[in-house]
C-alpha cells in the first residue's frame, strides 16, 4: 500500500511553524503509517497515523502511543521525545502523533546483520533484553500512566478472541481450540508493569556505531499496563519463522545468529529477576496474538491496505495456532 500524502500546510498550521514542511513515508510501521517530517533544516519529527483501511478495535491508538512515550521520557527507558498529539481527524484526516526524530539505525532484515560480528550480535541481544527488563521495572504509578492492570490476562484472552472473530476469513479449528484452552487456564494473579506489546529488534533504534546501545524504543501502539511476562513471551515467540510472513521480508529477529527463544527467556529472567511463572500460558497467549495479527494483515490485504511483500501473512496463522497448542500440550505432559 502506498502511504497517502499528508497535508503538510495543515500540519504546519497545527504546529504553529512557518514551514514549508515535507513528509517522507518511512518503511516499517507495519500497522500504523509512519512519516519523517522535514523542514528547511532537515529531519525534525516522526509522525504516526492509523492505516487507511481495515482498522481493528484497540489497535492504531495514537493517544495511547503518545501518552506512553511522554510518560517514559525521564525514566531511563530510551524513547523519542514526545512533541504533539492530535486526536481531531479534521486536521489531517486521521488522528496522529509526533515525536522527535532520532538519528539511529533500525535493523529489519537478516542482511542488515551481515556486517556485525558474533560479539556485536550477542551484545545487541543482551541490550534489547536489558531495556525490556528496565521498562518492566518502571514504577507506572510515578509516571502517571493510567490503566487497569488487574485482570489483564483475562482481558487479553477475551480481546484477542474478539479480534479473531472480527478478522477471520475462514474456519481454523486449531485457533478456536487454542483460544478455548487459554480461556480455561488464565492464571489467578500476575505482576503489573508498563508493557510494550510488540517488542523485538526492528521496534528499537540502535546507535549507528554501537549495536549494544538502544537509542529509542518505538511502535508503542499496543502498550498498556499489564503482565510483564506476557511482553517477554511475545519477544520470544517472535523468534519463530512465521515472522518472515508477517513482516513480508527475511526478518532480522529470525536470524540464527541471535539467541533462540529459550535463551532469550533465560536472559530476561536473569535481567529482570523475575520467575517465569505460568510461562506455557504466556507462550500460548503470544502464539494466539501472533496468529490473529497475521490474520489481521490478510484481512486488511483483502481491503487493499497491505504493503508489498505481506500478501502471504495469512500462511502464518495455522502454524502459530498449532505451535501454541503444542506449548500447552507439553506443559500438561510435564515436558
């Protein structure tokens, strides 16, 4: 999908700057649309807005994304500086948020890891895990972030079940069964933290010269207050081959040079000091989410809202559902 042109004159008027401004669509941002906003001095901001079609409830939330970034600015978690939020669609045709432009490297494909030696790859992986652990250590009360952390896991199971019913384009008994099993096994209690919801290597910005330095974590549209282990599990499950289909390219996070899901889980446990309690449930929930995300991409593709290379995302739905069932079955067997 070609990103629609922005009314840069309207944007300049909203910001109270003289302009002229230039909007350059950026790759990535696989759900929300992302633009670099330049003026005569060069890149200044990054603008995010929802896609033009196929929106699903609870996703594409500009306000949530913006308020999370603004709240985290002084916590030690690396984020781009929050600039402005506009929830009035009359300005640009859709709500949007603006953050400061960060001059850093985004690694999306496996080829982009080719010039790193094995030490740099390992250092990057450890840095990513440390940043996630640091996010989960933030006192969300002190940041002023609002939310309902109690009951998060039950709401997640229910939410992604509703999302599945909204975007499904056919029958998939394994996914229905996975959702049913998760519904029956929601843990009675869980920890509370700020969670990112979509954490992996291509949703961070790395220092150009040192891949062990995270300059900014981006793509906060799924962030909320919830169970940190659910966040960690998503990071781990993203290490499965289906991510290539979801992203429509050979995903860097699928590289064999990076630690596998089990190693990442242990790294997270060590960095955060958390026990991986109910880990099979969290992995199963992560597989459910990814299956529904992949199905959502296919759903939007049928409405003409998917970018090049992502027309096969629907092929990942069944494998994700089956993998989630295997995780839960292994737990029941005590494996």
